[in-house]
C-alpha cells in the first residue's frame, strides 16, 4: 500500500516504507526474520540479549547479505553482565549497525555511547517517567509498552492509556507496543499520537521466526485470557522482572504465589537443552527451533494479542495484511465521517 502512512516522520527517520517495527525478541528474532521484515518494508531488530559478539557479527552480516535496507539490534543492559554488554556494544559499533533498541531500566551511559557511534537509539519503556528519562538521555524514538505486551513487561498500564500520555510527555516520535498486530490497531495507534507500531507476538507467529513450532502453535491456539503476567520465569534476569506468557503447568501450579518468586533460591533443574547447554526450570529462555526437552514448562512468551492471531504466515504477508487493513479502515472512517456518523 502506498499511502499517507508510508511518509510518516518515523519512516523518514529510520528509512523504512511502513511504520511497522518487529520487536527484538531474544532467540526468536534472528537474521531470517529481520531480513524478511526489512525486505517487506518494515523495520526489524535482531534480538541479541546476552548473545556473544561473534553471533551478533554473524547475524548482522546475514541480514546484510539479503538486503541493504536499515535494521537494528536489541540489547538489554539491565539483564546483561557488564563485560559482555561492552563486547556486544563494541560488535554493534564496529559493524556500524543502524540502530539500537534498548529496553528495561534506562541506562544513560549506554544511550550516550550509542549516540556517539552514530546509532539511532530506540528505548522501550512502560511508564511516562522512563519515557522522559530516556528522552533526556538522548533516545531518538520512544517505544511505549503497554501491560498487554508479550515477553518482559516493564509497566502496569495498558497501551490505550499509556500511549497518549507518553506522546504528550516527550517531543521525539513514539511507537506503540503491546497489543498491536492488525491494520485496525495501527490506525488506533496513529490516532493516539504514535508514529508506528512495534509488534512481537505477531512476528513470533511467522514462518521466519526462530521460535520452536510448538511455541507458534501455542500462540495461535491461545485466547487473550490464556496469557498472564508473572515473575516465575526469572533465571538470567533480575528477580522480580515480570513476563507475559501463555499459562502452562508451572504457572498453574504456582497459582496465587505468582509474585515474589526467587528461582535463585531453588535447586537448579535442567528441563531442556539448547545447543548442548541446559535450560533450567524457571529460566527466561523460550523454546527455539533448536531446543529439545520439556517445551511445555518453558516460558511461552506471548501478548494478549495472541487471541487475534490464528495462523503462521510469512512476515511479508503479516505486514501486507496490516497495511491493507489499515488502508481499508482509514477509507471507511473517512466515509463515516463524511456521512456524519
Ligand atoms: C517471544 C518474545 C520475546 C521477547 N524478547 C524481547 C527481548 O529480547 N528484548 C526486548 O526488548 N523485548 C522483548 N520482547 C518484548 C517486545 O519488545 C515487545 O514489548 C512486545 O512483544 C510487544 O507486545 P506484543 O507481543 O503484544 O506485540 C519479547 C516479546 C516476545 C513475544
């Protein structure tokens, strides 16, 4: 679709055709997915939290093999050992990556280093306060994450309520995150003042994502009510970092004691393997194509929007559908306004 949305200020700033951003998802958003999104006119982030500098270099090169359009890398300073974080940043800077998408606590030093190396800096936040802190520290784009989002969830406010407040509070472009997977929701985000949408769950359920087929099946089979916010899955992150997952046997067993859980106090039990490495019960690792073991007990990250997702198309088809539906909705809305409805 060639329409007014293509020319949003965000598209001009980051060099994509459509204001549809694919979230950096650890393990899940690798070069296949980012390349497919980017070639289809969206903007993708490699999910590289706690990955080695070697893998980061290889994945950046693999995306560049298939496209010369810009894309970014997602890192999470608060969930990464300081030395590894320095090495990850150095790998991104050497490769002259177009942008960094940061998440969780605002780290002004990392933002400054990224800006000094010429990166566009996106920062995902869950509160108005963090949006202001990220902007003051130099972030170019704020991603406002509502509590309905899949994966780690930093705030407690819904997208509908958070987004317009963040838009009012900062002067940089704001992208809507959490609950967005359709053209209707893109139009709603634009109406609330966003410059685009940032989707995780919708792109997890695509052919190119590196998630295990079991995870994709669970997403398309889930109702919105089947997801819940919990701090059960904490190994690798600071204790008390909530995630939104599809309910499984662990969350059912935990029942009312979902919050206040400290897995570091329990004996480590390996329940799956990834490339010969153990994955422990209560880890934040989600099942990937290469994971073997008890997949049902792993963190099946998904947002409430899973209830709207019913198939696993290519990323290009996902984006085409969003843009086609957005065009229809805008036309229908203009018609309704002309009719005085
Ligand atoms: C499987 C999965 C993994 C995620 N991993 C990350 C991550 O590594 N880094 C990050 O910044 N956000 C991560 N997120 C959160 C996304 O950035 C984003 O906030 C969320 O997907 C938006 O909500 P939605 O799932 O409703 O689209 C993840 C989300 C999902 C679904």
